[in-house]
């Protein structure tokens, strides 16, 4: 089996692990783990099974993550960091229809990248709440909604802004689960189109 800790490319971080390799390896572990959690359940999936799916030793996996909880927490942290960066960017832009549209497009790309994370959140709401990760995610959703509408926006406008965000969370998954002949990209584009319609707020 391969040793994840031995992968090497690019410059090294303070611990001697190449930065690019470490980042790629973490993402690979997260993706495989979330796939397994979705397939057979979080509680019944072991670190050994994750390592086997990756084709590495358990010790190599342990080098990066000591537990399933660490894998989930790191996934959430990465997701939230991307949202924070988007909100910060939006805060520096004029509050125009064009900015709202670009925020939605950028968030759609984040959701597309983080689709396994979204699926895990939807399937494990109790675990998310118990760990406190769910509340952190809800805080980011409120921040994101805040850049899509003004503080004094009407209730209808606030609802539309929230629905625009939610539509990207569930739209693509719903279409794919219906067994339609759509690629994930096409399903996500459909969800994005709905979100863009919802934030066309000139008439709200």
C-alpha cells in the first residue's frame, strides 16, 4: 500500500510536509471518507475502511487525521473558510444586482466542489447539531444571506435571498436523485439558474 505521509511535491510547511501534497492528500481523504459515510453511514464506517478505499495503511491515514471526527471537522472548516472568503469579497463590492449575481455564481462553484460535504450535512443533521458544526454553518449562511439583501429588506426579499442559497444546496442533489439523464454539472447549472431568478430582486 502507498504511504500518504511520503508523498512529496513543492515547498514544505513548518512540519516538513510539502504544502501542495499535504493539501491534495487532505482533500483526497475528505472526499473518500465522505463518500463512504454516504454509502454506509457515518457510525458504521471505520478508519480502516477509509484507508482501504484509499489504498493506504491505517498508519498513513493516521498521519493526517486521528479520527473520523477530525475528518468531518476539517471538511467543515474548509467549506466555511471558502464562504468567509466569498463574504469578505462581497463586502468590498458595490451592493448592486451584478454583485449579487456574482456572489451566487461563486457560491454555486463552492457548492459544486463541496457537494460530498453538502450530502453529508443533509444526511447527518443530528450529528452536525450535536458537534456544534451545524451552528457554525448556519452562521455562515446568515452572513451569506446578508450580502444578498439589505438589513432593512422586506420579508419577501429576505425569503428570496435565503431560498436562492438553499436552492443550490438541494437543487442539484434533488435532480440527480430523480434519476434524470443529467450530469452533475447540468444539475448544478439548473439549480444556479433558479437561484439567479430568486435574487433578481428589482421587483421585490
